[in-house]
C-alpha cells in the first residue's frame, strides 16, 4: 500500500497566521515553494496561503503585503491528510475539494505536503489523468 508519507514532499513548514504576507513570500522564496500551511498559536492548521493568493488577493487589489496577515488571507475549511492514509484517499481528498496541495499530518504535526508534482512522480498516467480531469474541469 502506497501512503501519503510515501509520496509527500517532506520538510514542509508552517507559517503563523499572525505573520504578514511579505514574510510568507520571503519564506516561500527561501524554501522554493509556492504554498505554506498556515497555523494558529497551537500549531493547528487553519489554512494555506499560496503565492497566487499574495499576488492576486493582496497586491493586485492595492493592499500592502507588509500589513495583511496570513490569517487574513487563509479562507475556507483547511484540508489535510494523515501520513498513513492510502494514496487513493489522498486523491479522493484532492479531487473532491479540487485542491492542488495537501498538507500531511502525523500525530497532530505537519510532516509534509503533497503537490501536483508529487502526484506526477508517483502515480500512473491513468491516475494523473483522472486527477487533472476532476480538479481542473469546469463544473
């Protein structure tokens, strides 16, 4: 059985919801990632912030990324998967909620992230095609 832990990119890091978007952008640059899980004071997932959120949701609207917090931008119900979940559960979660990145949690701690690139490296062509159809197809 292939698990979330088998296909995830390890070394993911939280950014606190009180941090500003400019700090999130700096962290993304340093880590060479396009998204960061956002945590509350107790290191519990409260959302995800993406580079696109910063550009489209903040800068393009004339807001100052040094004044807008990650918590302000992180919207919706955060989705995550347990490290021991089967890859079929990973796909179901990502396809059902039409998401491209999924934090991986083990013992209530962030242990990694699964992105489209991780899926492409570990799944069959058929699984990838189904994922793309379900996540990107207009409904």
